[in-house]
C-alpha cells in the first residue's frame, strides 16, 4: 500500500505538466469569429468524399394538380436530365397524378434526394422549371409556406393575399429584390427559393401579412437593414435604435350613440316612491271636488290653451301689416357762395368741346364756304 502512493503522485504531476504544455488558443475578437470572410464558399460535395455510395435506396413521391399535367409533360425530359447528373431517377405517373424521385447505386451525395424532393414539390406548386432547378445548387434552399389555414374568412384571405402581391406585383417584386429570393404565390401556399437568410425574412413577411400587418412596414425595415449591413463597424452592434418602431392602432369602427346615458352615483338607499294620481289630486285639492266641478275645470283649461293659440296665430298674421321703420330724411346742405357754379361759362366750354369733337367749322370758315358756293352758281349761269 505504501509503495502505490509515490507512483500515483508521479502520474498526477505528469498530467499537470502536460496540461501546462498545451497550446493556449489565441485571443480573437468575437466579431471576427462570427463574420464569414467575403467571397468564401463551402467546397462542393464530390464523389471523392463518398466513394462507396449509399447503402439503402431512398425515394419520395408527391401529387400534383390536374392543371399542371400539360406543363410537367412538356418539361419532364429536362427534369430527368438535371437529376441524372446527380444519379437520381425521376418518374412521372399521369394516371395517379404523382411524381417520384429515387436514388440509384451510383448516387454518392446523401442530401441530393432531399433536394430532388424539394424540386418536385416546387413543380407541383406552379413554380417554373427554370426557377425550381436552382434548388439543386448547394447555396440555394426553398420554403413552402402554407397560408390557407391562417385566415378563416375567405374574402379576408383573398384580400390579404392580394396585399402581399401588391398592385401589378410591385410589393412581391420589392420583396424579391430585398431578400434575393424568387417568390411564387399560388392558391393556399407561398413558395420561395433563395438563400437561407432571405427565406427567413420572406416567411416573417408572409406570416405578418396574413396577421393583418401591411408588408410595407417589413419592406421598410429590410431596406434599413440592407444599408446597415454595408457598414463593417455596425455588424457586431445592435440595430434596434435604427429600425422604425410601428405602433399598432386598433381603431374601433363602432359608432357612438347620440344620447349618452350618464351613470348616477351609487347610493345604498332606494329611490323615493313616485307619487300616484290620487296623491297629486289630494295635494291640489281636486280629489274632494265633484265630477261636474272637475269637468268644468278641464273645459276651462282647454279654453285657456285655445285662447293662447289663437292669440299667437293672430300676432303672426298681424306681422305682415306692420309697416317697416322708415329711415330719417337727410336735409340737403346749402351750397356755399364760393362753390357756386358759373352755368354760362360751362355752356361755352361744352359748345367748344362739341365743335372740336364733331369736327364742326368755325363762323369764319362757314362764311367763306358760303361765298365760294355762290361764286360757283354764278359761273354756271
């Protein structure tokens, strides 16, 4: 027992020495570890990575609607050609209305069957072959978002789906440019093809739109995020201070009543009992009157009301015969001696002005004209 202790101590000391000799990791900044270098791409999966191939055969099948039958029939040779490059078989069954993909003995990529499954799913959801074949690339993924069960009312669902597309597809085009994804809205699903980061944003926008949040708000935040991503200093910082905060306004469309009932203050005591007709008659003394006297009083009250109404009508009729108030007559002021007008002088001025305006001859010119006329007459004789 005594001999075992020194051996144990020796091994413990060796372990501590070995730990101390281990190279310590270099202290790097977290932002450097989190960011991916520009232009870096994951190396493609080749046959050298898996020379023995796959042990088991995998297959996936999916149904397609009848309206897609003609298009799939036309483009199926292209689908088979694209999948044969990755050693995957594809079959189209027009009787059952299904598409099937399965691996072969030559297949070396274990994940290619998943991508082939996504390809036939996208083709079934009205995505064109040119866009769907991009899913076979390593840096491209797809997401099929089911929106049919998110809104119960059919009319509301159609309106919100149209809001996602926008006028002439402008909203969808803006979303495609910001997320670098191809988006296809068809029936009860939204199909998206693109990078993983873009698909995450597309799903968020689609679900928010179905929850009655307009896509323009999300588009605005995406535009700001894209500008912030260009700045290398802001990559490791929080962007919440730059992003807009939209308040949710729940507008109550219920119209308020014209007559609002104001609640009275609560009192533990019950309200006083209203007076009956007998109590009112006892207070006024009518209870002790005879029937003939009561009748006479009623007739007098009716006659008094009639007299008031008659006098009112008579006043309204007499208003038409009341003459209006005349304005007081203003006496003309006497002209001062300085401001007296010389009538003769004005007449002479008027005569002169008329002669000038109308082109009338002067007295001397008239005499000369008369003489000239007389001479002409004499010569003719």
